[in-house]
């Protein structure tokens, strides 16, 4: 069983350099992208709440996780929080990588069916 090496409280107490080292070491040891991304989201929250600068923490690690590792639900859930880490071209590539065409088409068809039902509720009504 893997031990969580960084308690949540420490994310809001430690200095930037220490956090970068610990999070980087954690990812190197475990390759746990989900937990690493959650740590980085917490640091973005800390950046917004404090006067300390925690912007673009471990930007190379973020780019590696999103562009090189296997697509997971956690990456799809949090990817929009890391928009500033990527160029426009990379962002487009990342979006298409995380959200496959099949999923995209399914979502669009569902939205279309909802719009049709709003306009013509009797179209899908049971007689």
C-alpha cells in the first residue's frame, strides 16, 4: 500500500521550494498522476487565497502528466484549471486527447435531443 507522503495541512503550511520537491519526489516514486494533480489544484487554491506566489508550480510536471500519461477521469475533471500552463495549440491537442470523438458526439447528440424536446415536446412523447 502506498503511503500518502504529504498531508493536506502541509500543503497550506510549507514553502514553495519544499512543496515542489516533495510533490516531485512523490510523483517520481509513485507515478500517481491523480493525487499529484489534486496536490497541484490545492496549491492553486493556496495561490488565490494567500499573498505568496504559488502560480505555475511544477509547470513541467503538469505538462508531462497531461500530455504524456494515460488519460484518466481525474485529468478530464481538472484539466481546465491548468489552461495557463499550455499554449493555444497544445490546449487544443490536450482537449482532443482527453475527450475522444465518440464522447464528444454523444454529448452533442444529447444536447440536440434536449433542444428538440424543448421546441417540440410531442416529438418524443409516447402516444
